[in-house]
C-alpha cells in the first residue's frame, strides 16, 4: 500500500525542539516515538529511536536552522527527515520485515512540505513576514 502521509508527530516534535528546546527534548521525542510505534503497530522502539536521532540532529543544527526563512529551513530539514525515515526502515527491516521499495520514502517529501507550511504560517502569524520583505 502506497502511503504519502506525512509524519505529523515527528514534524511537531522537531518543530518544538527547534523553538523550545528547554521544554521538549530527547525524553519527549522517545515518548512520542513509542506512541507512534503503538499507533502504527510497528516494532516497539522503532520510531522512538528515529525520533531521538532526529531531535539530536535538530539540536545540533539549531542555531543554523533558526537563521533561515521557511523554505530554506525545509531544505535543511529534508536530510534530517530522510535520516529518521531511513532509521525507521532499517530498524523495521532488522526486526521484522524488509522494506518493499523506495516508495516508503515518500512521506519524507510530504513531511518537508508540512514543515514549510507550518514554519511559514508561524512566521506570518508572529509578524516576521513583513520585516523580511522590507
């Protein structure tokens, strides 16, 4: 079955880790990853490990990511989202079943698009869009 559904939980966790690292971090990412495993019926810990790796990468690149506008943030976040999806596929492959093709990487594109839309909305909502145009 071909699914292009973005990983809403991962995008939300990474967004809040980027903007509020003191409030949400590795523990929350692991917890939400376990919830995603439970919801998807996946190997327990599969998404949790991937989410923690994604949080680490966002925290590592945090100061750089905050300098960019939404389209450049999305471009910088694409490899992070790709890495987390590859970790999910690798852990699932090692634990239970091998991936059935590269179509399983399509949620990375939709998650990147979702990140762009959320970052753009939040930027415009907080009034930073008008300052960028001047």
